[in-house]
């Protein structure tokens, strides 16, 4: 038995615990351990270290689970309230989007007519049309952001 | 294969799907059951990570709140406990970042921080003869001391592997480390733990 056998055995002892061994390696290791007291002691001390690690336990405050359940339940209700508050906003957004698409050709013609009668350059009334589309969304985002911030602060 | 892309084969896909649906619905009964089922393992893990009972309790509650809020992000290909530990670990890292100057920022680099301390007890406590109890406490103290001498990154993988019985790929996902790193930490950690415990033998 040479040094490399002992090194191999030590490596396989750890590998067996961490990753598992192939049957051939297991067979070789078992045979080696039978004839090598030092490696056998190494295997036993490794097993003992792992068993000790598994034996560690902690004391959990019996109230912790009850408190956590209560907290989770409270937070769930809070989230449901938030969800119900957001639902009308989403409905309004959806309706606004549909209406916007449906009325876009009319709005375009309206802006074109206004621009022509006011003698505005094409770029100006086109810009007005873009603002007509984006401003309501921007205002909504700002209002919602402010509302969320106020809720977070509370 | 990267840890983050590793897919965990669930032994019971239907059960996992039901779990995912329950988490999405924020089913109160499911949450009560999950808290009851995983409270011990989660608290033990947090206590080990933080080394403080009080902080572990706070983070325990925060973890469940986060599970409630992010339930829709749970992937059925993950084991629930691996996902739970990942959330707990992220919250612990956030907590460490918020700690006053001098505190460690990364569990992977943590040295003296987050040593397992108060609140640990022998598994045998509360049962057996006074001699068994004393021996159990002594053994527990010896393991605790040996663990305390290991770098935090080694302790974490050892506990996830041998206490929580997570697969190597799951540990890699929880700790956001490559599989090769997890293996290397396990081999070195186990060797160091064994040697330290041998040295401290009465």
C-alpha cells in the first residue's frame, strides 16, 4: 500500500459523502479500509463530523409561527386592498386605450383642420396630436406614482 | 451547466403545480401549512446565517412576507425549500448591507460575521438521561465551535448539504455560486470541520 492509495482513499471518503461513489470505487474503498487502520479512522472521523453536524438543532420560539401567520394574513389583506384599488385604474386604462385607437383618425383630422384654420405649420399641429395622445398617460403615471409613494410612506 | 439555469426535477410535478397555483392565489391555508412545515428549517438556516436569534426571527417573518408578495415568481421546476432559502439568503445579504460600517457585505467573504452563536442546542436536548443530555450538549458545543472556526462560505454549504439535504445543484442555485465552487467549498469545509473536531476531542 503506497501514499497515493491513502490519498485516493481520503478523497473517495469525502467524495462518497458529498457526491456519492460509483460501485467500483466503493468496492475499492471498502477493500482499502479493511486493511488500513489510518484510513478507516479517517473515514470514521469524517462520518462523525457529519453526524454531529446533523445533530445540531435550534430552539424555535413557539410564538414565532403564530406571529408570522398573523403578519402574513395581515399583509395578504393589504395586498388584496391594493389589488382592488388598482382594478378600476386598469379598467380605465384599457377603455382609454380602446377609445384612443377608435377616435385616432377623427382626432388627426380635427388637428389638421385646426392647424389649417389657425395657419399653423404642419409640425406644430402634428406635435399637438402627439401631445393629445401622450399627455393623459403621463398625467396618469404621475398621479399613480404619487399615490404609490403616499401608500409606501404610510 | 450554470447554477441559475439548472432545472430541478420535481418528484411530484402535480404537487409542485398545485403549490405554484396556491402561491399565486395567496391561498391562506397553503401559507399556514408552509409556514408550519418549513419554520424549523428556515429558522435554523437564518440563525446560522445571521448568528443572532432576534435578527433571524425578523428575517424569518420578512422571508414569508416576501414569499407572499413574490409567490407568482415561484418556478415549479424548483424545490420549494431551495426557493425559500434563496429568498432568505437575499434578505440576509440586504440586512448585512444595511448594518453599520465594518459589517461584511457578502456571505461569501464573511469571516467572523454571522458566526453560529446563541440559540443552538443539541438535537437530544429534552430527552434521555442527564448523562446523555450533558454529552449531547458537549458534542453540540464542540460542533458549534468547530463550525465557528470555518469561513462562512464553507459553513453555509456544509449546512445546506448535510442539514438541509439539498442537492449540489440546489446549493449552487441558493448560493448563486458555480457548481464547481460549491463542490470545492464542500470538500474543503468537510476536511476542515473533520480536522477541527478531531483536534478538539476530549
